[in-house]
C-alpha cells in the first residue's frame, strides 16, 4: 500500500477507495496501463483559467493515479506527458510544461523512492534542455534499483519515432554483422524500443472524450483494450480509474484467437 495513503487519520474517502480495490480481482488486473492524460487545457478554459493551470492541476491527478497503481500492484504505468508534436504549441506553454516536469521530479522523487517506484523516460532527448535532462537521468538512476511499480513518463515521445529509432538501431547492428536481417523478429524489435524488457500494454485509458491513439505506444498497444471517458484529466478520480479497471477485468481478450467457449 502506498505509504501515507492510509493509516491513522485516513479519510473516509481513502477507506472507501481501498474497499473498491477488491472489485478488481488480482489475476484480472492489467500488467501494463498506458494513459493519455488529455483535457488539461479544456479543464482550465472551462474554469476561466489559463491553460497552464490545467497542466498544474493534472499533476495532482497523476499523483493520485500513481498511488492507486502502487496499491494495486500494477507492474507498469506509462503516461503521455509530451508528444513529439507538442513542440508546435505556443512557446510559453512548452516552457511551462518543461519546468513543470522539472519541478515534479524534485518534489515527487522522495515519495517514489519510499514506495519502491522505478522510473524511465520514453522518447527523444533532443530539444530538452541540458538541465532537465540532467534531472531526468539523475531521477532514473536514483530509482533504478527499486523493485516496485515501473513508471514510464513519455516525454518528447512519438510512437512512430520510437519504432523508427529501433529500426535504425537494428539496421546498424545488421550492417555491423552482429545480426542477420532474417533473424530480426518481434522480440528483437520490442527489445530495441524504449520500453525494452517491459510487458506489452494491456489497457489504454484516454480522458477528455477524444477517441484516438495520437501516436502513443503504437507497437506496445497492438492488443491493448481501450477505455475512454469524457472526464478531463484534472477531474479524473481514483474512483473512476478503479471503475476502468473493473471494466477491463470483465473484457474477453482473444489476442486474435478464439475464446474456448467460442470454439465450434
Ligand atoms: C494534454 O492536455 C496534456 C498534455 C499535453 C500534458 C500532460 C501533462 C501533465 C498532465 C502534467 C503532469 C505530467 C508530469 C509528468 C509531471 P491538453 O493540453 O492537450 O488539453 P486540451 O486537449 O484540453 O487542450
């Protein structure tokens, strides 16, 4: 259980939340959850605030969802924090997001460490400042020895770009004679992605009503289940998140095959 979430003085809401966990049977919990945290801007605009207020509010939601994932023993949580396309946003918003990532690392790392979280950034490094990259690398290194939840933050990330980088890595290895082109298979390609060594995505959650993947984890989500909500990310609650997991637990996954009961 996430340290501090329960304990003496735990609020009724926290107790009620923990009692909801039983509705998601352990063997039916997704191993890898990926979240598109959309709707920060709309949330802020709806309240007459500037867009960046939505991003700041979104950090609080991320914190809560990370807690719940630790509590439930989820293996991997990946969140989409900044896409390779997000550089097209106005410079002040981009700068705000970069400083928010930096602040987040400073403020949250101790709690991540206390809760045995491992951290990995997915995506490209070019374009990020040296100062931010330094903090990202230091945070990854500090949490590398942990054995709890694997937390991936996709920042300056695009799924097509990730696959392209992996293909280039393998092509270079082939040119160097380290691998024969005909030996390149799905496992080898998966091992050259930013998520190397991690299980594929079981569940993609997207908030704020849009029904698309937006270049997120294209390879890893090949057999993922999708769950969408109209709720904007800052308003997304742990209770709604657990509801998504309850729904996931009821899905029949066939991975291209047949369920035993479907066989004729
Ligand atoms: C999409 O909402 C959200 C983003 C581009 C940024 C997500 C970042 C956070 C939730 C901040 C916290 C993250 C970390 C890792 C500290 P949008 O701005 O596209 O919303 P809109 O579609 O309503 O405009």
